[in-house]
């Protein structure tokens, strides 16, 4: 009556292993979507133009500085 695994034979073991494997896979996919996807440290790399635009928006540089630095970045 109570054989190996209390009635769960070899096929039951594989079904249980499959369920656990799928649960781990789903958990891994959910965690991967929550984490930033760039670089080893989790920070995304910004383009220099984007950084300049942000600095202009925060008021750290004037519009004239922005245009001058943008021209330099673009090579002209």
C-alpha cells in the first residue's frame, strides 16, 4: 500500500520535477523583467546628447552652452 514515495512512482517524480522546474523558470523570467537590463552594475548607459539635454532641463547649463557642447559632440 505505501510503496516507494507513498504511491508516487517514477512517473510521479518526473511530474513533480517538471512542476518545480516550470515554477523556477517563471520566477526567473519575472525577476529578469524587474531588473535593469544594461551593464553588470544595472545602470543603463546614456547617450551624451541625452545627458546634455537633462543638464539643460535641470538648469545646470545655459542654452548657449548646450548648443556649443552639442556641436562639439556631433563633430562640427
